[in-house]
């Protein structure tokens, strides 16, 4: 295993890391390892546009039109 030394960190970052680690019941070092692993080794997340683009093209636009009525449905906003 390799070692990594990070110098000149803002004290706010160190404090936030310690708080986060304590909240997860880990040491600051273990939390730091987990953050690096998640940031660098996790598969990239798809963008919202990619997710929308992957949706199948089903139905006609008219299938999804909203029927406008002048009457309020009973109990909907009560």
C-alpha cells in the first residue's frame, strides 16, 4: 500500500473531514480513504440529459395530453 501526504489544507477542510468521520464512526484517515475511493474509482454518473435520451420513445404526444376541465374534482385540494 502507498502513503499519501496532503499538505497545506485549509483548517475548515480538516475540521469538516473530522466531523464527517465522527458522524460515520470512522477515523479521519479511514474517511479520507473512502472519499478518495468514491471520487476516483466509482463509475461516473450519467447526466440528466443522458438518462432522458436513453428513455424509449413510446406513444404519441397526444397520449400524454392533459384534459382540461373547468370543474374541480371533489376532495382533491381539501
